[in-house]
């Protein structure tokens, strides 16, 4: 029996506390990463909307300018 307990005690293993601590750190890092990615996606979507609005405004200005130019033609 002593021989078995001696062999068992010489092997190192992770304790439950260590495993829970590591898992907690991984969860916190994953949550931070998720929040960062979510913010980046929202920012990209807002930028895409701004470009679309700017593009439509530019198209409208060009159309208005072309109509004014057509009105002045003889």
C-alpha cells in the first residue's frame, strides 16, 4: 500500500481550484474579445451607412447640377 501511495503522490495534477481559475480567465478574455468584435462590427456598419448616405447625397447633387446646366443651355 505504501508503494502505491508513494507513486501517486509523486505525480503532479491540477487541483480543481487551478482549473476553475484558468477557466474563469478564459471566459473573461472571451467576453472581452466578443465585446470588441461586436463594437467593431457596429462601427463598420455605421461607416457603411454613412458612405451610402454620402453617396446618395452626392448623386442628388450631381443630378441637381445637371438639371441646372440643362436649364441654362440654349
